[in-house]
C-alpha cells in the first residue's frame, strides 16, 4: 500500500481513521473496542484478497494494471469485489467502534463511490474477458457474499435487473457506458 492522499487505500486505512481519532478525542467519546475487530477484518480482507488476485490473475493493484486471467476462485467465488468490500467493512467497523458522526458519514458517503468504481472495473473486465466474465457476473453477487448453494432471492435478482443495463435495467450513471457482450 503506497502512502499517498490520492490513494484510496491510504484514505480508507490511514487518513480517515486518523481524522476520526482526532474527532473522537475532541468529542471525548469512548471507543467500543470490539468493533475495531470488524475494522481489522476489513483491512485483512482487503490485503489478502488483493494478494490472492495478484497471485492467481496477475496484473497489479487496481485496474490500471488489470489481471491477465479472471479470478473466480477463493473469496472471488463469493463476491466480485472483496477488496472494495474490505474498505467498506473497515469504515463500518470504524463508525460502530467510535459512534462518530464523521465516521458514519465517511461510511455512507463511500457506498455510492465504491459502487460506481466497481461498475467501472466490471465494465473493463467485461470488455477484457467477454462471455466468461458475463457468466461469472451472473453467478456471483457484486457485494454481499453468496454462500455455497445460495440461490439469489427475488429481491437480489430484481436489484440486479433494475440497476444493470446489460440485463435491460436502468443505468444509474448514464455517463458510463457498460459493454454488454452476449
């Protein structure tokens, strides 16, 4: 992880927690340490799933150096975006541990940002891997992990159809074009 304020990882795992720690100190609220385990889990998930993707798919961190092979095993068999989910788990743990309005706002504000970023990455993976990625996309949820034998609920299917233009849904970000290969 490079330490740069323009790096998403630096902001999530260093800068935002430092800002919340200062706010927490000024507000004199007690930290609920049990929830810090959730934040640590998120960081661990981010690091381990990133290392797994690089080892099994090649490429580098992020989509600026995309994977050479589509990774569909390990944690990627349960969620398409385990690294971004790790960021969100960390921010949720921080908000729950501190009961900080700032931490809650950071968590809530990053939900749509990570969703938009995941959509951009998925469009790039769709263009790179075509039908193979399309099958993977149909089988594995974007965010919340699917358990083995999981059958998507009607609500999950509806949400996918409603938000995914590749399945005839409405694109909430019309400026982004998502390729749809059969």
